[in-house]
């Protein structure tokens, strides 16, 4: 609308650019030596033409004297806009319609030689003392050899109110959009938390199922074996040969060790799940701890003629929880012995890697297939039988290893190929 007003004003003022020519002709007619009838006719014709142009102006229009603001001419639209009942140019001053009289100075002091059109929004009053916001367009001109202004005034009060309401509505919409986005962000966060809770619940259910499976199957079987063989010794001791007795005793011993190790892992795991396992890092000489773990497992290795070698610098020191690290080492070395056939080998090595120490337990055992590798370190997968020889195991030891290593800020992974052995590697902080 504002651009339309400007276009209408500019078009009309361009049409009146020859007003100076009209005035000039009028002055010439007054001074000419022509008969009085011709002068009067030309003057009347010029005035009518000028008044006609003013009346057909689509906007309220007035011709105002520069020096005092007296309205020389105005069209009917102007009179209606300012509620003027009868226009008397002798006592109607355009500047009196300006609420802020200093705005008259803006009109008077504008440099029309640079920009022939002056435009501004001004607070204006009517004859009936009502007010409105007017868009004022002014062009300087000459009339009867006097400086004057051609002025268009358009009431933009309603348009301004609509614009303000529109801006307010846009602000409210923006606020609503921000609130919606904020609520959407909260909902997204809640969804993430729900997904995390759901995942945690699945893990807890898997842990519960794992615990019941171990207690109901893996822990029950060893005690059944021990009880059966002990009953056999009690019932048939005299009938059994020395070799049979020794075999039964070895079986009871091996089964008891398996049950003890399983109970120990169960205890560690239960304590870690309930947050009751203390984490106390301390300086540890790695080679000494690894040798102690190997010593405890040496009888199992000797039974299968497995050679265990250690390639670790004696000066290498770690900062770790002693009990957790001992559990990790014994589980990995015991697994390496268990899954390595007779006459095989197990190697433990360590090296520095930035702020961590990287420890590997490699064996020449049966290895793992790609599908078997994806089952490791997971509580929700049954690892009772894994590998081509279907060696027995619960998988709980590796789950404990992962939890304990991650508690140190390290990681654990496996590299293996079926039939070519496995290498389990983990990292812990160095001292």
C-alpha cells in the first residue's frame, strides 16, 4: 500500500511539473499588451485546468504557501480528510494540522534540489480535533512568483494498526514456534531417555536371564558331577581300581575348580552390577602380576603340554585396580589355555601406546568364526558352546573383562580366525 501511495503521488506530481509553465504563462498574460478579455480568458482557463487536475488527483491534495503554510488551493478529498466544512485560505494553515510543529521545519528545510520529493509519516489533527497518522508527500514549486508546496496527504492509521497487529501476530507466532520447537526438543529428549531406559531394561532382563541360566545350568552341573562321583566313591570304593579312583578324584578336583571360578566370577559380576565393587587404582608392575596369574594356571597348561611365554618389559608400570586387573588376566589366560589343543602355545605381551598400555593374550587354539566373534562381550547372547570343538563356557568371564577394562577407561577387542588361534587385546592406563 505504501509503495502504491508513493507511485500515485509521484505520478501526479510528474503531471504537475508544468505547473510552473502555467504560472509563467499567467504572469506573461498579466503583463502583455493584449486586450483585457484575452488576459481574463487565459487566466480563467489556467485556473480551471489547475483546479481540474487537483480534483482528479486520487489522493487528498493541497497547494500551500511556503512562508506561512497558508493553504492556497485544496481538492475535496483534502477537505474531507481534515473535516474542513468551508475552506478559507486566509485563516487555514496547513502547519496547524501537524501535531508536532517541528515537523513543519522538516518540510521547509528539506533540500528539494537533491530530492524533489519529500515523504514522511506525521501525526496530524483534523478540524474536529480527531487525530490520524498521515503519510505526507511534498514537492516544492512556484505559484504567482512565490515559493509554494504541492502536498498529498494519505491517512495510514488503519494500515499502521494492521501492520502493528501483523507484527504482533508474527511475534506471537514466532514465540509459539519457539515454544513448539522447545516442546519438540523436550519430547525428543524424553524419547531418547525412553529408548535408553528400554535398552537398559533389555540389558537388565538379559542379565537376569543370564544369571538364572548360570545358576540353573552351569552352576548346577558341576555340583551334580561332584555329587555323583563322590557317591560312586562312597558306594563302590572297594570295587574300583586305583586308576579309576584317581580318575574320579581328578574329575572332582577339576570340576570343583570350575565351580569355584564360576562362583568367583558370579560374585564379581553381582558386585559390579550393584555398584558395590570398589575401584581403587594403584601402581602395578605388570610383569610380576602376569607371572602370578600364569603360576596359578600352570597346572592346567601342563596337563595339555601348553607352553606359556611372556614378553613384557619388567619396568612397565600400570595404574589400575589390582583385583579387577587380576580377574581380567586370569580369565583371558584361562580361556586361552582352555581353547588351545594339546601341545599348543599361549603368549602374553605388552607395550606402551600413548597414555595407555596395550596387553595381548594370544593362543594357537581353535580360533573363532565371524559369527562367534559377534557373540563375545554380550550379556544377551548364550555362549555356553562356542568354537568348532564346542568347549564349554558361560561367557560371563569376558563380560566381566569388558566391564572392568571400561571402568579403567580402556577398551578390549579380539582378533581371530577359525583354526588359526585368537588374540585378545585390552588397554589400561600406564603409570
